[in-house]
């Protein structure tokens, strides 16, 4: 088979990725194998990410409010429009995307490093040799935690983003909290939240599955694990942005 | 009984070995020896299908492991215990939990039974007092012994040792060699030992398989090695600076 054409390596990688996902899907029924790990991953992916997501939300909302006020520094628009723009931008785009990019570093890097280290130190071989399904034990709970916890983190980022916007607007004397919220409510659509939630589920899947794939197939000692982690983080960011564009094109 | 038939393996264009044939009889300890990089560990990982060959068979009691479904293969794998080169301990849990790990997932034992069995396994490898230690507190020799305790906890039929004495001082190596002999005698386990430590080979093994020049170069009784006409084997022994009496 000629495998020297441009993109062959990428295609092979995608084939292995698809194969791992297929194995994960097939073994997702073995709940008894990964139940304990699933709760641990809920904590690591969800609970332990709340502080950074809190900061991301607060500062994104605050900065967006200040910049929107600066750009709309005219009497043409009512000040409530700032609340509308900030709240909708956060709910539709920023809470999901900025959180995902931060979590690609925090969650994705941890997953690929953990699995990569387990691979090169033969811990995954040890699991398999005991008769464990290592994909079910290691990969399934991490992907499920991403799919189920990212919407929670998105919601957290959105809530604190709006709180950050309200607070920055009030403290900087741009507009009172009541006006900000009036503007936010005027352009509030439930479909925007659903769109944001869908995005967060997709981003959770993209980041955890790519990171699992890179870590699970890591090779070459400490340097190999480092390479796997770098690739996992970079690829996660790229595919989050691609997924963001694709979902916007399809759903908006 | 493990029968290795016409086994050939390569990685890409790199041939590891071809047409390897030998049989590991029940209750015996077989040492697989050869130079670094000759594919000893690769061969070991074929015995329970952690790796798949390009051609050939590994028959466990007449059943080819490479033909098994994944579900059936997992059952066969549970008949094996493996001591990996670095121990392959799970570093997120304690020594006790590492040894208890297979019991928690593959048996219905109560906590008291698990505790009893784990302490028994740890005492067999002379580590009674290490149960609550973190794996990062263990020395190289201790990690291997904990790995051995974990490997025998489900009372496997076959025990595979990947370089059990590499990186250890001579005294600790002797202790590990004694453990290998004890495991074979007391637990009636069939063992395969991957090593290039000739002292270890002579201490523990009944048979020797010598991998060299991308093939099985010599296979026979350990005591017959000194009568071998295989010059490469004799050179290998000589290079190990071990004098066979």
C-alpha cells in the first residue's frame, strides 16, 4: 500500500482515533468497570475546574463590558444596549469557547499526560494483562465526564460572565446594574442558551476524546509524553475553533 | 502448556524475529535470553496477545490466543500474571490497593477477605510492612516485589517475568531469583522469565530459549547449555562473565 502521499499520516491518525472511539462506544456498557473512575473524573473535570472557570467568566464579562462601552461611547444608543451585547455574546459564544480553550489546557493536558505516563510505564499493559478492558476503564469515563461536565462549566462561566459584566459596569460608572439586566433581558432567547449548551457538549467531547487518544497511544518515554500532551492541547484548541464555526454555520 | 508456533514479528520494515517455535511445559520455568533489543519482551507480550504477530500462533492449552474474541481473550489473560520491568504499579493508589486491585474487580471477596489475601501475597514477597506505603516511597526492588504480589493475587496458571532483576543490586537480585523459584515450587505456576542475567537463568530456569540473529537460535534444558555447539550462545554466556561449572 502506498502511504507516502501528502496527508497519509494524518489519515492514519484519524483512523486510529475513530477506532478508539468505536472501542469506547462499544465498551461504554461496562459501567461496573468504570463507575468509580467516572465519579473521580466528574470531580477532576468538573468540580476542580470551577475556580478557573469562575475567573474566566468574571474577567471575560468585565472586560467585554468595558470594551463595549468604549466602542459605543455615543448618545445614539441607550446604555441598556451594553447589557444586551455583553450578555448575548457571553451566552452564545464566549462562555463556551473561552472556557473550552482554557479547559483544553487544564483538562486536556492532564488527561493526555496521565494516560501517556500510564502507557510508557506499562500500566496500560498491566491493566490489559489482568483482563481489564483498558479503553472502558480509562477512556470512557474521561470522555463521559467531558460531555456531562462541560455544560455545567459553561453555565457557570455564563453566570459569572454576566455577574462580571454587571459589576464592572456599575463600578466603572458605565451603567447601573438594573439597566444592564434590563438590556440583557430584552435580547434574551432560550435558544441562545440551548446553542451554548450544545457547543459545550461538543467541546467537552472534542477535548477529552483527542486528549485520551494522544495519551493512550503515547510512546517514547518522557519526551513522548510531552509531545503527546502538546499535540493534545494544540489539536483540541484547533478542533474547538473548527467545531465552533461549524456549529454556528449549522445552528444559527 | 504454551506452544509457540512459527511466530514472526516485525515493526514496519524492521524484522524482530521469524519462525520462532518452542513449547513451554506446565510447571516448568523457561528463560528467554538474548542481547538487548533482540525482541525478548516483544515475545513475552505475544504470549497473552498484548501484541499480535505478523504470522504464527501461540496456543494456550491448544487454543490460539490470536483467534480469540476480545471477551474470550480477557478470560485467557486472567490466567496470566505479569511482572513488568518497572513493576507497572498504579501510582495513584497505595501499595495495598495495587495488590487488591484485581480482587476488587474480578472477585466477590469481602473487605476482610481482600485484606487477608493482600497481606498474604505481600508476606510471600517479604513486604508485610509496606502495605500502606505510597508507590513513590518504594525502591526498585520493592516495586518489583509489589508487582509480583499483584501478579500472583489471582493465583494465575502462568507467570511472566520481564527482566525481573534488571537494575537491581546483586543481593536484591538474589532475593528476586529466590522468589521466582519459590513461586514455581509453592504455587505450581508455569513461568517464563525474560532476562539477560545468566546468574538468574541458572538459578531459576528449567529450559532456555536463546533469541539471536532474528530467530530462535537455541532451545533446550538449562543444564545442557554448556554442551551446546551454538557458538553465539557460548559467546553470550562468556560475555555475561559467568563461568558454567
